[in-house]
């Protein structure tokens, strides 16, 4: 599904050039669950922006389903992004005055033809993240974890094949973070490709595979070892809280 070869990204300001990504090479197959991790400044968010068709590399190649992303114009990039990819960010980016339903339906504005059953699609996506009873709630009436689940539902509404998540638990407490990771586990089991960007090894270990960036290069790429299970961790956390 995804292949990058010799990928590079350099930013230029006047006569100063700053290389951020250097000779990145990997493949991600359909249905994989991959974490891209590294400390701040290692290039992981830049890589996510390229994988999400929000930016273009300055060198090398990126293919998404056989499309050479670097050769596409803005309109073609937008079409590919809206058709293939759902985004989840650390900050929820919800419109404060809009209900959960309205926030979720925003991506449908950009599809080729606005669907007649848009509300049913939104209700289905909300149910998938356990918030069917919160459809008319506004963001300030929801917890942080619930807001992130609305954001995940918004990413799902166009039924994308790939979910790109950038630090999705970074603004959440441990329990809410595990609940979000449990949703990603469910989506992966349904066949979606999940690419998770994080600085946290504990979060990365919920994925099947971990790619570690260091100074813009791949320092590690392999199986996560013993994959963590958010459902088990939630049960353990609940038992500890009950004892207290």
C-alpha cells in the first residue's frame, strides 16, 4: 500500500538549508499496524505529513497505492488524501459551537458528491467509537477522551483505508488514552491500516511494528515484540481502581 525509497525532506530559509528526513526507506502493507516513534525533532511529524499527502518530499519517492505522490498536483493530492486517509491529531480540532454530529460530518464537504445518507454515516461512525448517545453534545460537554473519540469518528466517516494518528493520546490521561488505543485495535482488526506517530514507547508497543527515527534517519524497524493489549491494560487499571 505504501512504499518510500530514498525519501528526503529539506527546509530552506534564505541561504540556510535544514535537512529533516534523510534517505528513508520502508514499505507498509495493507492492514499493517505501524508505529513511527522518536523524540522531538527527529522528523516523525514531517514524515507523517508526507505520508498523509499534506506535504511533498524534496528527494526520493513515495508511492501510495501505485500513485507517485511526489508527481501529483494539489488537486490530485487533495483527492487522494480525502479518498484514502483519515487523520487523528493530538489536539482534537473540533468546532466548539458544533455538535458531535456536525463536527463529524465536516469531511463530507470535500467528497466528490455529498452523500444523501450523511447523517446515517455519521451515526454509524459515532456508534463505532461508543458515542452514539452523545451525537448532540458540543465539545465543552465532552471529556477529553470523548472529544478524541469524536475526532476518530470524524476520521472514519469517509471510510478511509488508512488511519494516520499523530500523538493521539498525548493530551489524555492514562485511562482515556487506553480507551483510544482500544479503538485503534478494533479498527485494525476490521482491516484498516493504522500508522501511529508517537514519542512514547509504551504507546508504540500497541502496534505490530515499530519504526524508530533518529536525526531524520531510520534507526530501527522491526516487530514490536510482545504487543501490548489495551483491553487487558484497561481491565488491570480498573481492578487497581476498584481496590482503592
